[in-house]
């Protein structure tokens, strides 16, 4: 028997804005990581690879590095060379690893939508994710999608939250942000919003329901 959909959650007039990576999506699996390491020729140097991988991610997310520039920067840190075909394949493996979805979070999103709660997405991500965010199966749940690589802004910069609040046409006090990184949630609170550090869907659902109850009590 399929699982029962969660009961609706109504937070109007608040708008709940979700991060994508490791909130809506699951983190890349060990198998995903192993495939990327193997294609990069870094199976014996995993720690160095992941250090270089993350060191340049902000440039990709901010839109100041192209995909090719990003991978060449990673290669330079590792002291290796990847040709144009290598870069295409590394990108494809990496991109695919971020496309698995968390069923629990999807259930929470549908409960919010069923309750008439406005929803938006705000992700630190390159522009290569824009189509997935806007045209994937979950896209109709969101009235707006904000991608850092399109804005030349990244979380937790205050400007990115202020941009989202302005575009949604709401007061900062009606901005509720869900992210797996505490510094990003603190950034939302610093501009006058509220937020929750995501650990799992069940805890998120409990927090949202308590927020809804506090508004009606």
C-alpha cells in the first residue's frame, strides 16, 4: 500500500523557501562518489580530490566560473590535466549524482502546497541546474525558482535573501527558509526571516506544524 500523504500544512501568509541540495535532493551516494573518483583517476587520492572539488564550488555557484573553468581549477589543484572530453564526462557524472530526490521532503512540500502555503526554491547552484529546477516533476510546486549562478549572489550573502524577499513581494517576517547548512539559515534570520536547519523530513514536518499551530493559537 502506498504511504499516506501528510495532512495539509497552512502557513499563509508566510512563504516557505527551500534549498535544493541535501534537502529536496539526497546527497550523492558512496557509489556516485566512487564513479566520479574513478573517472577523475583519483581513487587513491580521494581526500585531495574532494578538497579541490569544494574549494572552487562557490565560483561555479556564483556564476563566475564556467563548468570547464571549474573543472580545470580542480585539476590545477590536483596537479593533473583533463582534456575537453574528460570535463564533459566529469560534469555529467557529478550533475547526475545530485538528481536523487528525498521522498520525505517531497511529502512535506505537497503537504504545504495542499495547505495553500506559497513555496519557492533558492539554491546555491550553477546555471546547469536551472532547467531541472524549473521543469522537473517537482517544479509546479514552486511559484519562483532562484538560482545563485543566475544572480551572481550566493547564500549566506544578505543580498540574495533580500532579492528573494523583494521578488516574492513579501515582508521579511513572512520569509521562512529551509536549508541543511546552519550559516545559510542564520543568513535568512539576519535579514528578518525565520528558518530551520534541515536534518530530515520528519523533523522538518514537526517544526513546520508547530509553526502553523503557533500562528493560530
